[in-house]
């Protein structure tokens, strides 16, 4: 299965290291593979460094693409994580 | 690392921050800066071994990071996520897979392959159109260096394992480094960076070990075991000296020792001017063991007990009992003379460790001292309890650091009151009339000193930080060391203003920065009407000698001239002319002329 969804970075600090770390942690729990795309640059969603290279300050939009059997659940959890601003404490 | 011996004699000149001459072997404390990493091609048969070596280094690195995480003191535990992030970076495919693939494909050794991976990440990050990401390069480099060190098979540096007596050579030393050191084995310190008030300087003085800082690249010019002469009076460091030089320096040191022993006897006389004005001369101490030296040099109490050491010495926050025992000891030894205990001044650069947990852009302006304590009332209260409990064993005074305005005093006092109530409930006795003072070290506190004076029992001017904050200079930046000017008209006016504010309401005012122990500054401070000077123990005899040879009347009349001058340079020239004849020893004169009394015309680096 392949799912594609656009996600917006709403938290204050943007897609920073700690947030990226949360994404990597999450992805690690699933069998599906996650990719992020910004512009025409697509990276591996299980690599914190790759995610950081996307350079996403607050307000940027990225496309998440998930390939695999449990894609649906991962996409749902990923959406939640973005929505609750990666549990960022401000 | 190669064992090539440089026979050429090399002289370097830095900033002397703690006096004495030492001749000994270098011990490089190199936090991976500019380390030689070998890069070479490997044979097909070695590929697997190389990959294994890399994996082992990753494991070691992981264990090290986890162990640092476990040892983190509670109050910074919340920063543990930085270490988790570091772990994740280490395990990232852009580091691990990429390095392994490079080893396999390009047939190069693990170090080289790893460097290539890091370089790739660096390039990608540098292209990012987002400062935050570019700033993360340091995390990646930090992790990469850690793995590299483990690949090279080099033990992570721990200063507790020094064997023979050595001269520590480092880029810079954090208080955490020095508190880990086996001090008995250290002859002295020399560093690449730092200035007169850097922590290396303060620690070296406290330990009475010679030190020279701001040598720029000494860590690159010296290897483990290189013979060095370090002149803590002039700031000169000689790498690989010949026999004649060694003999000459031994004589110089001997001569100075004779002078020291002659002057030290003066330390026990009162600091009274020829016209009968008496100053109180106290010692700054960093740990309780220093009380002996302080008493020996004639200290009439402790004007500043910096309490950070106990917190830095162990991985855990010290218990109230531990703190109490320590404070009680100092109070008892000096009883009935007062001992001023400054509450925790941690945070900022004092907290920096190998992994830089604080990540503050400007640690000196960051979450530290009273700000930190007010935010962490548990830690603060435990220290206040220990201080209060010790107060019945001597004449203890309490001092809050880094006060910027009245609110912090009120907040701190409120917490103090709560602690007192708790002690009352527990029927624990303490000195109810304990004197409460503040450090004046932030320019805003100078400006509102008249307001603050109404709420405290005494002031202590911390000129090290005050000069740094007022003149906007970074105390560890050696390029700015020349700007550290105690004679700057702004600084002198600030001190005057604080003293006036204190006098107006009749509270005592002390000065506890480096200026207090600088014999060239003695007359100015006397004339300005300071009540107390608190300094490193070794400076006490000379300052007392100077006070005993001048008059208050003259000091006050000189001030009129001094406040006419418009630049630090003019003040300095005037002071040197006045004070030079009063300082009997050439070495001592040199030391102060080249260090704290230094100004822009005498840039040393």
C-alpha cells in the first residue's frame, strides 16, 4: 500500500532535531517505509539527519509518503505527532 | 600519533594568570581538536576487519553516551534528550550505512570513510536555507569526533588518571575538568584560550598552581612528554628549553620564593594606613581545604566562598548534610571572623562539559546563579538550609550572586524565609540575624544600587563579571583580553556609585573581583572608601603592605586626578607611576603589569 499526505509544520521551532527524533522513533515501530518530500527533494523518514536536511522551519509544508502493509496506521500516528507539535514544550 | 621530537626551542607568550615558575613535562589534554587521523587504503582481505572495527567503535560510543546520560545530575536530567538525539544521529544510516558502504566500495580505512560520511552530512546541512539546521553541524561533528577517538583506540580523556607530576596543556579547561583532576599530580596549566578571569585562571590561583592562558595554539605545538618551562609571572612558555634556560629559571623562582617568605610575615599585620584608616582584608576561597592557606596569608575571614566546587566534584547534587559539614568547617576555623558564603553560581560556562548540555549561545548571560536557583528551588533550599545550619558555628554571612534588580532579592528572601520557617518547625537552630548581601556584578544592579541597598546588609562588588558585562566582552575570548580594563573610567565610576549608594544607607561594601588583589588598584579602592577587599590568599600580604605604606588622605586626593582622566590609558599611566615604587619585587611588579593592570597599549596576544 502507498499513502501520500501533505503535512504542515505548526510548531514554534520547526522540524528540529528533537521533533525529527520523535518521527524516527515512531517510524521504527512500523514495518512500512516513510519518505518525506519537500520541493523535489525526497528523503528517508527513518534518518534523523536526512529529515534535518529538508530544513523545515515553522509554516513549511512537506509531503509524507508511506509504503508498506501498516502504512495506514503509521500515517495516522504521524499526523497526530505533527498536530500535537511533537509534544514540544514551550 | 608520531613520536617526532622537535629539538627547536620555541618561545610562546600568553597571559600569566597565576604566578610561579614550573619546569616539567607536558600532558596534553586534547579534546579531539586537530587530532591526526590516519587515512589509508586497505586490502580486500582487510575490509571485513575494518567494518568490524567501525562497529565496535559505534558500540563503545553508544556505551559512553549512555554512561554520561546515567551520570547526569538530576537538575539537568531534562537535557538528557540531547544525548538521545546524539545516539540517534550516531545510528543514522547517513553515518553507519554510509561509512560501511564507503569502506566496502572505496577500500579505505574506517576513519577515512567516517570522515567522508560526516563531510557529506556537513555539506548537506550547510546548503540548508535554515540557520537551525546549519547550527546542528556541530552535533554531527561532535558525534563523529567521538567515534573517531574510539576508532583510534584512544581512551576518552579523564583527568583523574594522571600518573607523574605534569603540566596540563589544554585548549581550555572547564571547572568540571579541573574538579576531576588528580590535583596532586598537576604542576600547572597552560591553555590556548582564556583570559584573566577564565575558570582556568581562577582555579589555578585557588590551587596556587602557575598558569598561563591565551597561548593560542600551544596544544598544537606540544606533545605528551615535551619539556616545558612555564613562567606564571610573565606569561612566557618555553617549549624544549636548554640547560642554561632551566638553570636561569630555577634561580628566578628561588629568588622570588625568598621574597615571598619575607613578605608573607607582613600578612598578619592589620591593613591600616599611615593615617589610621583600617580596611578589612579577606580571602576568596573555592574549596574548604583552602582555609589553611587563607589563614597563613593573613586573611581576616572569607569574603567570598564560591560554593560551586562541591557541586562539580561529584556527578550527583551534594546532599544538604555534605554541604553543611563543609560550611561548618570553614565557619568554625575562621570564627569569630566572618565567612561570606555565596549561593550557587552554577550554570553558564561552569556547566559546560564535553557534551555541552546547556547549548546556550551566551552562557554568561544565560540561566545561571540566582536565576538558576530561583527556578530550581529544591536545589536552592537545600543549600540555604546547609548555610543556615552552619551559621551557628561561626560568623556566617549569606550572599546572592548575579542580582539584576530588586525582584530577585525579594524572591530569594522569600525562599530563605520559607527555609527558616521549616527549620523553626524542626527546632533546628540557626543565626536569626544572619547578614544577607548581594553581589553587584550586573550593570543594572549598579544603576539601582540605591534601591537595592535598602534591602540588604552588604554589597560585594564582583568586578570580574561587572567589567565583562559593562564593557560587553567575552571573558574567554583571548582576542578581547586587552579590553578587560579595570581602569576604564566607566568601571571606576560604577564602583564609586555603588560605594556611595551603600554609604548613604550605612551598609558595608566589599569588593571581591581580581581588582581586590591587584596591588596597582589598592590605592584607588581605598580612596573610594571600600570597606573590605577579598582576594586570593597569595595576594593578601602585598596588598596589606601597600595599605600600610600609604595614607587615606593621599589616596583620596589622587582620586580627584583619576576621575579627571578620560581614558583607561591615562588612568593606568598615572597609577603605575604612583604605585610602582611601592611594589618591592620585580617579578610581582611584572606579573601585575602584564596581567590585570594591562590595557590596550600592552596587548599581550
